C-alpha cells in the first residue's frame, strides 16, 4: 500500500491526542496500544522515505566530490 503524507499526519495527530482509532478516508483502524500506533507511524515514515528515494525526490546515497589543485609551475 502506498501511504501519503495525510496518512502520516492522521497517525501523528491520533498519537498526540492519545487516541487509538484512526480514520483514513473510508477506513477506520483501531490500534491496541500506543506502541502499535508508534510502529505504524514508523512504517509509514519508512514507506514515504522509500517512495521519495524511488522517485528521485530524496538522494539515496550522499556523494562526495574531491578537488585536487596544484599551484602552476
């Protein structure tokens, strides 16, 4: 399932309010514990990051460019 930023915000809002029930469009999910809700948030963040890397919006691996210069003789 491809998650959206709105899904992440809904989960984070529920966590901040202390709620365990979250509604995504026409679906409602009730989590058993705060730990399960936090695990869902982590999973959505991970999926959003992977989507960003796949589409090129986030660079996957940092690159280094090294310059070597000398004084002309």
